[in-house]
């Protein structure tokens, strides 16, 4: 805003009139008679020089805030907004596998019939088969196939041999007796283990299984989990209807046992034994398999309602060269996460959205922070690198062609990985996510932004001329600008107001139609002459003027892709207030 002071003119006029009256008195003339006492001052026009305004930088015209900032290195203006996206922690629920006991083992007679004299022994080869079978319920819906499971601590696996019969014997000794456990048991020996564990087979050789009197044998192993397979298709498929898996396996006992005894054997004397295998229940806290958890993301509104005034006008259109919307996400799952994103721009009070932009099949890398950068050109200040992905979105500018009040970001993540990976059950996997919107104010053709301003406090000047008869005032100035935008002042965008802020009717505004030229490089100053004329047929109207409010529309011409910078400036010089035909002063 600037102020023109025309009070010196009024003072000069009064002084001239007083001097003229005092020095030219002639008693032969009676000034009270009907004599025209009106005189003209100014000739063809009365010009009141107004000087120049201070150089005004865009940093003064455009107020920075939370949204509008400048790049420290380039001084370029940009709309920037960053914030967090609320992603609900995802987890896969734990489940229990109950106690599993072998079945199908029937007692085998190892000694029976015949006779012996004195001390003797009988060796018996055995080959026995048993099985396991259990349905495990309560499988989390995220599990599609279970490859292996683990527990927080080992479960106890007990292997026992029970003896029965009427034989009076001294001992039963195992000779190369193998107890082959199911392949999916993740088993290991412990301090209580008797025999030698070879893989999933316990070998008992020379181990005393019984010391007479039908004494039983027991040994203990530890099981850390179940391993059904290590690749897709080899594990246990989850029955989605029942949220369950089936565990089936076999136990084989083979080798020989030697029974040592004293006395005679007869047909009615025998000794039998039967193995049993029992695995204690375990609570599973880790699973490897095909796991596709649900990830919930709360829609996020990116507020843009505190944009600068010059972008708020409804006529404002942005055609930004390369706006950027970046998402940074820390994926703690050991699997890639795909997500679709829908961005919808809105204006308050308008039902229909301004624009909708969708981007599908964006992949977030496993176990790290990934930057996904959506831009119009598919490139940004970050080159493609590991965990940095530039995505070209040609219609992204539609979101802010008309500046919205807010943009809704709706992210739909999913895990579709068909391969095995591992999760800890009941652990909350946080997926930290944030957004960073950067809209450089670097424009292409077709942009129209609007800047509102006013010339105020004019009444103190015009009121000095309230005794002066004038019906037209012209405002002329030379604009010197390094701003890369043409400026245009249309008559309909000028409103004249009085000291009470009320619009004054009866004043016609005309402009010469010339443009304030743009600087083609945003650096070189360009001069333009500009004029506005105010006319009123009603006496005294122009002297009531206090404020001239105007809307300057800035339209880029040939200055394509030139950014706005805070060190670009404009200055109004050679300002003149002209009264065409001078003014008439009534000496009465």
C-alpha cells in the first residue's frame, strides 16, 4: 500500500489566492456584484507528483507461514506440508498346540514259551509303528500356510517303554533300538536324555530299559517347535473355514531288545513291552509361513487452508511443473508391503471433490525405511536408489489446480507375498508413516494467480480539495519488476471506498489495458507504464475517496517454468496524480 500526499497543492492554491487578492485591490470594482469569481489552475492538466514507492520484495508481499516457505538455498517459494499418517499396529495372534500323544502302539511279546536251564537271555527284533494326530484351532486369519512354529521355551517330549508279563527277569537291554520321531519335530537332547540323538531319531544301544519286576523306562527330549516345510506348498495349509491346521505324523520303533533272566521258561511265561511318546502342549510365539496380515490406515487430511492470500481467490489456478508428494514408511515386517493410495482434494462448502488421483501397487521394502516419491515428472531431488522410489503420476497437479482447503489421503496397504517369512506372534508391528508435500511455485502457461491490495488514507488528501471543482483523477505510474508474472488491473477489479469502508457509488473506473510486463528470467528488471482513471459527474464525490481497493491478476506470459523467489521485487516509480484540464477554484 502507498499514500499520495496532495496537501501541499491545497496550501499553494490558498497562498496564491491570498497574495493575488491583497496585491490587486481596486475600489472601482465591487466583488459582491454578479461577477464570475471562478479561476482555473493547472492548464491542460494539473499534475501532482507522487514520487516512488520503496522496493517491495516478494518476501514482504507474500507472508511465509507453516504452509508457504522458501528454500534456504534457492530462495524459491514452495507450499510445504508434512505430517504423520496414523497406521494401526498390525499383529498376528498366538495359538496353542495341545499335548500330543502317540497312538497305535500295541504290546509286543519279547519273551514267551520254551525252556532254559540256568542263566539265559533272549533277543527279540521289533518293528513297531505308531502315529500322532491333532487338529489345532484358533489359527489367526493372517496365516495362510504354516511352515514352522516356535515357542518361547522348549516343550518336554517323553519317550517311555512299559513292561508287563509273568516272567521273572533280571533286565531288558536295548540293542541298536531306534525311536524315529516325526520329521517336523524340532528336537534336541537335554540333561535328562538317555541314548544318542541322531537328527530326529533316538538311538538306544546298550541302554537298560528295565531292571526287572516290570520296571519301566523313560527318557526326555526337548522340542523347540514344529517344522513342516521351508517353502511354499510344503507346510500345513490353514483351513480358513475352521481356522485350523491338521498335525499328523508317525513314530517308528525298530531294532532289538535282549531279555536277561534266571530259571526255566515254560509256555505260560512271557514278557511284553510297549512304547509311548508324549509331547507336552506349547504356546506358539513365532511362525514362519505364508502370512498376510491386515494393516489398517486411518484416512489422513492434509490441511491447506492457511494458504497465502494471493492464492485464495477462486480464480487462482496452479499449473505446477513438478509437485511432489512423498511418503516415508518404516516397515518392520520381514516382507514387502504393497499399498494403493487415493488422494482427493476438497474445498470447504463444496460437496463434490475438486479432483481424485489414484496410484496403485506401490511397494514398501521389507524391514527398512522406504521413501516413495510421487511426482508429475517421475523425478525429484532424490535419485532412485535402494529404498528410494520415484513414481511418475502425470495427473497429480489436478489436486491443486484449484487450491484446495484439504487433501484426503486414503492408503490401502496389503501383504500379498506368497513366500515364507517369519513373524513374532502377538507382537505389535508398528508401521511408522509420514507424508511430505512440496509444491514449488514454478508455473507453466495458463496459470492465473490473484493478489489483492489497496491504496488507502487518501481522504486526508482529497478532502483538501473539497472546495475545488474537479470531476476526474488519473493515476499513472511506472512499474519496475523482476517478478516473472504479468500483472493486469481490470476496471471491474477496482473498488473505491470512503473513510467508513463503504463503497462509493457514481465513480467510473477505466484502465488503459496495458500490462505490467513480466521478467522472463525472474532476475532482470522490466519497466512498464500503467494508468487508471477515476471519473464522476457528481460534484464532491471524488473528494470523499479514502481507499482504492484493487485486485491485480498475475498471468505468466512467456516466462515458463520460472519459479517465484523471495528476492524478486516490484517498485512503483514516477507516480503521478493528474487532474485533466486543471481545477477550477471559486473565489467566493
